[in-house]
């Protein structure tokens, strides 16, 4: 079938409606649990971040009845507002999962809607896993179909593709038929938005929050027979052709239900964009293994993939959120602190004199042949000695993934300050047995 004749919305809708937990392989189920635990950790860890506080204070006076929890807070609100805020909190630390080929953060636009619906309608862990997998597959496939030009021109693909993932997962949980699901995807298509210009500000985390909320509302509207185009993705004036000059609709449907993009998901040990991970790895190695004192460094040069400076080229960040998009800050602070966690990307650390001083000695050389998950560092010392470090696969990459134990430790580190250590460990055990949960309302209460 020619690409222009592929009825993407119909094929995806059939896949969504017919999906069942019993059809999923064990490796897919396990990866869904890894993604879910990582997502919860990120959302709870940022639940009292100023970005979340400001958003909640803005919306709280107008919020609806208490239907769903705000993760990490002693408050509940209507499912649409909860979905928005949980999406914001899960992304604001830039600590959430990343799919390198699809260039999306898969969980933050999908999981908030799934959580809200499972809580409000008291669904099971099996229902949650199935809907989550469906949502991730749909968003990643649609993202692949419009890359690279969609992202290159300035669209934030986590948001623009993520809205389809939320709509798909919500449609499955709401029991929509095929036509209603096509409407839900069409309604999602016409709400797809998010601009890369917002990177480094609070607005970036609004993107997955709105994608999650808009996808959920698309399914709720379609459930009441609110119509849209039935080809909102693939139509001549639909999402793919309007927002991309490099469209490959085969990506949406090839081996659907057989090959799972979720299995290519990655998880971050550092609280910033994945492109900075090899940079941080190299600087931590320089500090911790080579034992080089910061005051002995004359210059640090790193050879990196072009995307590194394109995405993280802020020379003089002033806030923690800007620091997450500064190659120079990431290199300097990880060299000084020997770490790249959330503490290293707070306002105070971005403006601390020791980090700012070293930041001025950091430079980058772009090399087209350098993979995004790799970097080469050359440190020049005051005595003229040079030290070189090569990172071929950074921690958290597909070839050097975080283990289940790593993800558990991340969960405890991010959640314990909010929930307490004992409660955090008990919740973690529940989530590693996610498929055995019979009632999400009881668990979340």
C-alpha cells in the first residue's frame, strides 16, 4: 500500500480497541512497570517545585470536584486538572524517560491520563499496563512518522505526538469503538502543540501536561459522539502533512502489535536532557577517577554531537531550568560536585561562584560523526598536561541502561522526602507487582 493510501487513524483505532493485557509479552509488561515507576518518581519528586505550585494556585480556584490525586500532595481535584498538573510535575525536573529514536519523553504525556482514569473508575493494574503500552506505542510511532523536519522546525514532539498517546490510552480505558477512537485521534490532532522556544522555562513542562489533558478530553468528547475528521493524522490537511515535510506514515503501522517501541525506552540518571548525559559522565570520570582538583584545570573541551549545542547552548543560564539547557553549566557543575542530580540544577547552584568560574573554561566542538550518546573530553591542566576521556555509551543509554535496582534507587531518592522512607518502599513493592493490583482507588487512597 502506498504511504498516501494508508488509513493510519483507522488502523491505529482498531489496534487500540482490540488491545488486551493478555496479548502483551512479559518483556513488554516488565518495561511498562519500569517506565511507570520512573514516571511516578519524577512526578512525586517535583510535586512541590515552584512550577507546580504556581500552576496549582492559578487553577485551584476554578478546579472541579475531588476525583483524582495530585501525586505527592495531600490534595485531589477533577481528573482533567489532575492530569494536567501530574503531567507538569513529571516533566519539570527533566528527569523523565526518553525514547532516543522517537525523540519523545514517552510517559509524561500518557501516564497522567491513565492514572486519573484508573483511579476515578477504579481500574486494575492490568488495565493500566495495557492502556499505558497502547499510548506509548501510538505516540512513538506518530513521532517517528514526522521526524526529522517536525522537530527541526521547532515543534516539541513530546507534546505534539504525546497528545495522541494520551488520547489512545484514554480511548482504551473509556471503551471507545473504532469510529469514536478515530474521532478522539482527530480531536487530539487538532490540539497538538508545543514549541521548542519554551525550553528552559516553566512552559516546557506545560507541554506534556497539556498533551495529557488534551488527549484525555479528546477521548471524553468522542465518547459522547463529539465528532472530528476520521483522518486527522494522515489527511491532506491533517497533523502529519501540515506539521512535517518528511512524512513516513509506514512508521505508524509497521509491525503494529508485534514490535514495541517501549522496549527502546531509556531512563535518566541525571536531571537534564539526555544529550547532556555523556558530557556529565565524562566530567564525573575526570573528577572521581582521575582525581583532578578543579583549581588545577585550565580548560575543558568536549567533542559532541551537533544536537548538544543546538538543544543546550545557553552560555549564561540564570535559573535552574535554564541550567538544564546549558552544556556549559552541566559540564562545570558535574565536575565540581561529581553529580548531575536535581540539586545540581537548582537556581542557587547555577549562580554559585565556583560553578560560574569553571563554566567560563568549558568549550565545545561539534562533530557530525559523534553519536548523541557519546562524547570525548580533553582537560588541560595549569601545568600544560592534558587528560583525555572517551565516553562511548553514557549511563542510561540503550547500550548502557539503568537496571531495575537503579530505577528503584531513583524512586526512593525522589519520593522518600515526600512520602517518608517506609511508605516509599511499600509503594515501590506494589508497583513492581503492578499487574496484581485489583483496585487503583484503594491503592491511591
